[in-house]
């Protein structure tokens, strides 16, 4: 890590210092009760005689059991399953032109952050690879107080108004009569709701895309979604959309793989984040902003206040303004990851809201939910939630209050306390809300500027590469195939016709239904009882661009194999290319693991002892990004007789991963389904490298170099169409 200047160090240490008095370490200490009494016997309860009844007076037993009985708190109503890390954010250059936010001024300042990633629908113990939106919540501990950017890995949302949020979540969560299915949207109630909410269609395209099954939390984008405001020192405001761009690029797994990972390692994403940080491979994202001047508010083909719309990067480029690095795992999951409380209303001067009706509703929900989840209005005193700026106000008491407020004054104005604590002038950093003219009738209504539900859904679909489009078709077919009610499938396909006829036809074909001639009516139920449905029909507005390159993962960064997991399959009698390939891959930052018939060590042909990191019985190709098979006749003969080795290669092939083999290793490939496809492809005069298959008669540095290039490509999707294999 680059050395910190004293100033940088001082800022980044502030949260660590702030947490320090609350940490505990029992190393070398006596065990005590919660009252600090040293415990002499933690093995036996107090009894009337060795074989007698336990005595009620055993306060040590009662304290221990009582605490245990109350260990659980309610999980988050949404985003229950999450993983988090500490780190810091540093701006590249002052953003004073747009905002006075203190943490966006000085490039030498490192602002501490705590970031929690999550799935939305599943319970706290659900698998990481659910097809779902991922939460991306960042808490900045700034000198001006906490600023929370509570976003997702998808830049738009399902609904336009917060009043629909409980309906959306009730629809996607397990069905109430039997609590099935867990962490999955593939069921009747979700699609019933969606089929009646055309505004959800843009987000549905994203949620059915590969974005919803990320390879790693470190390899996904983040978005603030709503349009926010920046305000500068002169009081001038502009609109801003926030982005997080991962330096490792945006990558996904395949659906078949996701289903298998959930069984093989349900903590796959959590483990990946934790291990990367532990190994010093700190995840990094650049913060991007799209700035829109106030005068341009109405120049777009959509309303900036509509959270189901994004601003295409071709229309307003993303300016990369700083970098976030995650470099420390939490010490304690419950104290930090579980108890952290985010809220889009945690603001600092220089940043403010807009009237986006989804955001406005969120501003109520987040504090409210902490009251039942964390149990008290004092949740801000939990160490992970504490501001590094000191807190002074007249809020008092409540469950679990920790602050000891001195003096007899707890009101304002006061003279007895000298008027303290003072209100801060703007010049002293006092927060003022952005002055916005509002001259309106009080109405319960939706703006007509929100009625275009399909144009951007189409923009997204059209911007996808062919394999990405295929995956959307597959995902929709899987999800709707899990719906029991045919009418729901038909209605959703009707919606799809509004996005793309080809898409609708392919899904309909898979489902064995006809594409409805006309979408089922009514198209939009988002209106009140006295409203006329015809006044709520969706409109189609021509978007400024037909395609946007930034929306396709095909155009992401593919120049590194840092932290990619590579399996080497080998056992006794493997050749010396095992170590050569391992060294070459590790030099490029890959994580290499030797997978063998059993644990323990085995010998290479040149008599080196190799330790197996994993054995087939506890491993699987779905946990890796690529696979290498060294030569060595004895090793290959043994692997040929191990069905799990064959499955390993077939799956890696089916999941479009880079595969390399040399010498006798290529024979092992030939005994697989993959091998047959590979051989016929090669016999047709094709270059195997274009399929991500690297083979050679013997190991050479060029083979390793070609393998590195192939792993960096992440996936060779053309295999999916070229040659389907069972695995
Ligand atoms: Fe929310 C949690 C993101 C709309 C109500 N939300 C929560 C978390 C994330 C988001 C990342 C987890 C935070 C953490 O890790 O603790 N939510 C979003 C985004 C939305 C959104 C990006 C739309 C753009 N949310 C939304 C609406 C409402 C809520 C419209 C209610 C009206 N969200 C909540 C909540 C949660 C929450 C019930 C559950 C746990 C929590 O807040 O702390 O208040």
C-alpha cells in the first residue's frame, strides 16, 4: 500500500480511534460476568448437591442464559443478507465548483467508509448467488457528520413511488401461506405484481440480466439511482447521479453456475470479499458523477425525478472524481455488519435531495425501521454508527442510552446553558436545505412525465450483446416457468412485446404459449379507484440514443486476472509444468489452488512434493474462474478414473471458462464431452484460443501468456451457442 502522509493518516485513523474504546479482546484476561466479577467455574451450574437440582440463585448461570436467549435481533425487512468492509474514499481533485461537501474538496484527505453489500429478497442465512439486486450502501464518516449513499448495483428501480414499496416486497418475498421460495423471485406473486406494473419493466430487464448474478461483490457497479443535488459554496445547485465503477470490471457467473454455487458454497460472495481483503487485494471503485445543470432539467426524454430511468452515459458522461478502497474486514459481524444503520437522509452540507417520490418515501422508512430492528432511537450510539464528529443536541434518554449529558439544560432556546449547544451558521458548516420554489396543488397523483415505461427497457435490451440477450431470455423463461398461473405468464409476455417483439416471441416459445396479439388490458393499474384507466396508459418517448455501450458488460474492463481463482488438476506423477504455470499465474495476481484426488501431498515427475489445497470431494469447478491440467501420464491416468475430475472440466467448459492443458493433460480433455467439442472445433481448422482453450505439446511461457489473456476475458460466451454439453 502507498505510504500515507501524516494528514491522510490522521483522517483515516479517526474512525479506527472512534471504534477503539468499544472493542474487546479476551487474550490473556480472566473470564468475568457482565458485572466484571471473575468467574471460577464456567463448566457447572450451582446445584443442591452434585446430583441435585440447579439453584435459582445461580446468578452466573442466569446471566449467561438470559443473554443467550436475547442474542437475536430482527433481521432487516429487506437486504437481510449482507457482507461489509471498512475502507476509505479519496477525491481526485476538488469538486468545489459543484459542491461544498467537505469530503469532496481535498485530494490529500482520506475519508473513512464502511460499505455493506447485500441481496434484497432472501433471509439473513440465504445463499449469496440468488438472482437478485445487490445493495451497495456506503457510509462516509466525514468531519461534517455521516453521509450515507444507499444504492444498488442496478441504476434504476422497480417502482416510481415509495407507497408501492411494501407491495413490491410482499410480492417478491416468500409467499405468506407456505413461506416458499427462499431468496428467489421465480414465483407467482412477484410476477403477478410485475405483470400489473409496467413501470417495473426497465428494472426487470436489468434484474433478468447477468447483473443479478455477480461473480464477486468486488466486480459489480454501484449506483445512487435517484437524482440528487450538489450545492456549492455560492449556493448554486446542480443535479447529480452517483456511480461506483469497479476497477476489476463488471463480471457475472452463469445461471447454472449460480444454482450450483449456492449449494457448494452459499457464502461464496462473503468469503470472496473477506479473503481478498485478508490477502491484501483491496477492492477498489472509482466514484463517478453525472452532472446536469438546473437549466437542463427538462431537456431529457424522461423525467430526472423518475427513478425507473437512467441518464445514458452518451448523453451525460460519467466524470470519475475519486476512488474508494476497502482494506479492513470487520472485527465482529454482528457489532458492525449487522448493526450498521444506513439512511439516505444522512446528509452533509453540499448534498441534498430532489423530489423523486421514491427517495422522499425512503427518507421516512430508514430511521423508522432501525427503531424496531435495533430497538431504540439511540442506534446512532452503536459504535459502527457513531459520527466521528462529536454530537451535541438536546435529544435525551431512551433505551440503552450511553451518552452522559452534563448539566440541567436540555432545551433550546436557553439562557441557563449560555444558549448552548449553538446553532451553526452556514459559514460554520451549518446544514441548510436547498431553497426550491414549490407552488403547487396538494394532489395524490403521478406526473405524466413518468408514463414512459418501455423505452428505456428497450434501450437496455438493445444495448446488450447477443449472449447477454440470450441470458435475459433464459432468465425470463426460468422465472415465468416457475409461475403456476398461466395468466401471469401471458400478461408478462404481453409486457415484453412492448420492449421487443423478438424477446417476447422467444420467451413465449419457451413457455409454450402464444404471444398475445395485444397486451392484456389494463396495462397499468397504478391509478386510484376514481381515476380513469385510459388516462394512465403508458406512452412511448423516443430516447436520445438507441444503444448505450455502458449498459453492456461485454464492454467492461478485461485486462487483468488479479484475484481470479484458478484450479490445477493433478495427482502423483504430474509434470513440472504444475509449478511453472502456478508461478506464472500468481505473478499476474491470480489465486491458484491445486485440486487433487485427496488431501495431503503428492510427488511430481521431478520429485517435488506438492500439497493439495483441495480434493475433488470438497471442491467444484463452479468455485473457480479457470482450470489448468498439467501433463504426466500417471497423474492423467488417475484423473481419467475420477468422475469428479471429468465433471470439473465439463462444467468449466459449459460455463465458458478458460481451460489450458499441456502434454498428457490434453488427453484428459479428450475424454470429456468438452474434449469432443474441442477436437471437432479444431479439426474444422479453427483456432482453439478463440474459444478460450489453450493447449500445447509441452509447457512454454507462451502457453501461460495465452492462458492469462484467456482468463482476463472472463468468459467465452460463444461456446454456449456453438456446442451445448451436459454437465
Ligand atoms: Fe431500501 C434497506 C437500497 C428503496 C426501505 N435499501 C436498504 C439497503 C439498501 C437499500 C442497499 C440495505 C442497507 C444496509 O446494508 O443496511 N432501497 C435501496 C435503493 C432503493 C430503495 C437503492 C431505491 C432506489 N427502500 C426503498 C424504499 C423503501 C426502502 C422505497 C421504503 C419506502 N430499505 C428500506 C428499509 C431498509 C432498507 C426497510 C431495510 C433495512 C434498513 O432499511 O436499514 O428501511
